[in-house]
C-alpha cells in the first residue's frame, strides 16, 4: 500500500465512485485505476467497494478507510510542503467565512504581512460549510468561521464575540429601538443569509428556541445585498452589527429588537486536529486573538 494507492482511492471516491472520471482526473488509464483498487482490497482483505451491475458503491469498510486515507494524505502533503520549503518562509493558506472575510480578513492579513513580509498569505473566502470541507481536504491550513464546527476531525477555538442585529428600513412603520413581539417579527418580510452560513445558523438556532418558523423572501450570500434590500424597504434582516455601523450612523436603517431574542455568537479559529501547526500558523492565530487589543477595530466602510 503506497501514497499512490491512497490518492487513487480518494480520487475514485471524489468522482462519485466512477473509475472513468477518476482516471481522467489522474491522467491515467482506467485499467491502472482498477488494478490499484484491487491491490488495496487484496492488501487489506476486505471489499472497499460493492460492485452492483456496472457501478461501484463504498462499503462500510470503504467509508472507514476513506477517513483514514484523508488524514494520512493530509499529513503527507503537509510534510512534503514543509520539508521542501524548509529554507523558505513559505505559504500560509487561510480560509474564512464571508462576514469575517469581508470585514476582518483584510486587516488581519495587512497586519500579519507587515510583521512577516516573507510569508505569502493566500486567502479563500466562502461559507462556513465550504471552509470545513477545505480543511478536511487539506486545501487550507486554518479557517476563521462564525459557527462551531460539525466534524469530529476539526478543532475550533473561540476568539472573538460578535453580535447580530435586526435592521429595518428607516421609515414607517419602524422606528429606532422599536421592539417587535415574536409574532410581529414572524409576519415581516425577511431578507436572510443563505443556509450553510454562520449568520444563518445563529438565526435558525434563535428561531428554534422561540419556536418560530419563518420563510425568507430573500436569501443571499452577500450581506451588502441584504442591507441594500432593507435600505430600499424590501423587508428586514438580521446581520452582523459591525457590518452596518456606518448606515446606522447615517440614519439609512434602524436597529430594532425582538422580544426574547438575543442574536449572539463567537468567531472561531478552526484547524484539522491532525494538522501540524507551524510557527506561521500559530503566529497568525495569535494575531487574530489579540487584534482588537493591538489595532483599531476594523469598521465596514458602509459603501453599499
């Protein structure tokens, strides 16, 4: 059993257990992929795939092997990258959810790059769900997200408390500081972040505690789109308070409340539990943890 066997096995899994697609992705012939899978199964003495007709399906043993294989390959790739770049300062791959990526990440990377100009910081921004997958695939070294993790192989450390606020159009029937009952809130036209985002997860948890079911009229991956919608009177939304400080100060929107609802959360630094935390990763984590003490709090520009 070699690293080559593991790569072929994982590629087959990632291609929906399709040998032809796996061979195309690996730039090799399909018989070579088939032989590698048979060699793995003979080596371990178990079937990793069921053959039903002309299709393959992962067995229970195959599912367990896949988890081991992902961890082994992630460690191997870390070793390769770390040792080959031992004499260089290298690359730091950071991922973040959309809110953190748009509001905090530019300030984090700017401050870190001034301290460590030789490190190439590369950033990927997407939903919290997407960042978890990238960590499991070893596509990034560290992720900053807005919700706890959902996979046993990921470790999360809270580093910054954050608050969401309900925002409404700066026009009747709303007023600044207005309080809605849960039933009044339920009847509003709601503009919300998409499922899988940290902001939406916090919102859904609060709704569940209030025993409320709501159906949004808008769903967006962009907080800016939601705020623009509220400014134009299309409904109300729940967004990170730091993201709307400027339009609140300008009177473009109102901050209102819902009885019994507190939209509070933590930001988390997440890494794979098997990840070798290099000095640069640890330094970046330390900078993020102490950022609000060492630097001015980043403030969204309010350009909508």
